[in-house]
C-alpha cells in the first residue's frame, strides 16, 4: 500500500506531551502517512537512528518550551544527517519558540492552534523536501544561523543596563538564558516578556545564588554552556573619603560575585569533562577601564575591577583543560553606574555609548566561533573595540646585589627614560569629587 510518506513520531525525555504526540500520530495515519511511533524516553540520536533504519522522510517531536535549547540543535543535526526533515510541535509553543526553532534549522513547527489540514499539507511538503535531498542542506553552517542556537547561558545583573542588553542579544541569537539580579521585581518584569528565559533573583555575592543559577540552567534547559559575570555596584569616593563598609560592598559584588559564579560553573564543567562529555563552554567577566588604568575618585571600584582582570587571566589558564574559554569585557556605556557621562541622545542607534552596542561582542565571545579566544580583555564602547594589554616589563636593567640607595635611584631614573609614559588615569567631572 502506497503512503504519503514515512514519519517517525516521539517525544524527548519525560514528557507529558506524549498524549499530543499520539494524537498527531493518529491524525497522520488517518491521512495516509505511515507512522513509526516511539513514545517517550527518546534522544535526538535515537530518533535519527530509527529514521535511518526505517528510511523515514520526517521526524516529528512533541516538546516543552524548555526542551528547545537543550535538544533542538542536536535533533536537527542528527536527523538531517540521516536524510529526514524535522517537525516540532507542542501545545505550549509560543510564537517566539517557533522563531527560535526555525533559527535552529527545524523544518516545520506547529503551535497549539495548528489545524489538521495545515499539518497534513505541511507534512506533504516535508516528505517532498526530504526525498529531494533538501533536508541535508542544513548540516553545515549557514549565514542566517543564529550564533548561539541551542546554547544555555547565565547573565548576572540582567534586570537593566548592560546585563539586560547582553541577555536580549543572547536570546536573539537563539540561546536560552538564566538571568539574575538583586532587584527581583525588575527582573520579573523583563522575564515575563521573554522566552526561553528563567529568572533567579538574589545576591550574587552569596554562594547559594551561584549554585541556584547553575542548577536552574541544568534543570530548566538541560545544560549550561556560558556565563556572563556582569553584576555590579558603585560606591564612589576618594581614598580619603571612602568608607571601609563601602569597600566591602564593592568587592563583595564585583570580585566575590564573579569568583563564585566562575567557580560554580567551572565545577560543573569539570564534572562534565570527567564524565566523558565534551564541553565547549565560555565565560565572560566584566572589568573596566577603571580597573585597567585607574579612575580618579573610584578607589574601591578601580581596585575591584583590576582584581577581576587578573582573575580572568588565571581562570582562562586553569579552565582551558576542561574546554572553557574565559575572557573579560571592559565596557564603556551609559548605565546607572556611569551617571557622570550624562544623558545621551534619545535613540540607541544615535548613542555610541548605548549598552546595545557592547552586546554583540559579548554574544560572539560565547559562540563556537570564539573557541580559540581566551585569556583576553576587550575594551568595547564609544564606537571602538580594542584589545587591552596587561602589565608587562616595559624596560629592564640588571640590579646589582648590594646596590646603594643612590645607585638604585640611578637605575630607576634610567629605566623611566626608556619606558613609555603611563596611561593617563581617567577623571570624571570635578563636581563628583567634592
């Protein structure tokens, strides 16, 4: 008996969408398709193997929204390699989910309101596509494929400003994101309008927050591929005026917060590596030109950001063995922490210091295209991107043992004659230093 096509139908993991998958299988059978129904507990590899064994034209999967980031890219790659087109449906799929799936190479998506006639007609198209060999065309990279399709990232300080711009860019590039901020309400207001996004409010300087972020990525999206340590706080003051408790606050959020999330993610990636699973992860930390060159009136902040730059270099060297890249961004952007810059023009497109202009660099550093880049610091903003070079000897001379004070002074003076001048310290509006 001739059929309209051979289709493998199943769900991924423990999925109550089995009911929907069974209903679609029955619909396709009534419509003249031959259906191989696999039920639950499937993986992309298993679905692809069955498709190849059965010479199937299409693999159809019923999914949750949260399963998209964890499985879609692997599903597309495996099934297209087997010569089968991929169709994905689910009763809770949003328009955003369907767009994300299309960006990941899925050939057809069916949301909660897809009617029978549309499903049957679209399946006919997919069968024709598979038999013409077109399902194989997406095995290699394409220009319109999103840079972070299928990946899962954590972004701290994401309720507004740079962190929010990073999260927007990362979601826009096809990734799922777990966002964090101490401002739970602002975080909730943003996440309610985005998908696939999960929120974990809390103080990043506390170990339980970092642990919760890693756990949320694994439980909600099935994996963790990247982190962006962006959360920050400012307590301005000259060396004479800054209070010790303000110093503690700045170091807690910037230095301790970055350390804790790096450590929690690194421990997860090390465990993955030791379990025999390939890791291709990325971490981006946030330093500042204040930490690289100093900023007058920001003693605490400059010190904290300098510590992060050094921490980044050490982490890059230590985590390379586990398949992790670590780089730092020194952004120049208008945020609540840079009020001294003043107001910019109304539209981001007109403002060289809009956070949105920094975000593409961060997103790229999280992508597979940046696998060879690690242990670097990038200054980004104001229509400029630059590689910041770290401390290194600029001039040297032999220091004799037992040298006199005057002799040591003469050596120093000679070295300074041969060394380049220091990078000028940054200075805000003098009014802010009063």
